[in-house]
C-alpha cells in the first residue's frame, strides 16, 4: 500500500506489540479498528504530565463533528478519506476511510489518542 500523505510505500511494523502499517518517510500510521482497539488497551507507553493536562483541557471544548474530504486516498480502497475529530476532541483531527477500511494517523496522533484514552 502507498502512504496517503506522501505516496511512499507503507511497511509493516510493531507498535506496543501490535502489528501496524507505517510510513518510514512521514512517520504516519495506517490502522484498522482492531489494531487501534488493541493499542488503546495497552498502557505500556508513558506520557509527560504536560501532555496529559493538554488533552484534558482539549476534551472540555465542544466541537461540531464535521466530515470533510481531505484529498488523501485510502491506501486499501482508493476512496477519499474524511477528516474528523477523534472522539469529538478538538485538536485531535484524524483521517478515516469513508468505507471504514481504517484510519490514517499523521506523526504524533497515535500518541495523542493513547493520552486521550488514558485520561477518560
């Protein structure tokens, strides 16, 4: 599969013991729902207190859930992906396949999702 962000080849790798697909060039991740659920259950990675506080503040803001096409294509089905707020959190905007093949996370977004899950 090709990276939806920079068109380089995606490669399999491991993140917290979960097999995922990653772009070595832009450091983004392609995940299916199963992989994301497995990662969210893990608590191996430690985060700075300032990042946890930032996420708690972001969660308090209210945003409208508005899907907008990004121009990026799903690496599996080639359909356009939509930009959405992850779990309604402003500042945590991810891209998802409109056919639900998976989600694309730019560099740093997977860690933000983990912090968001740990501060629930």
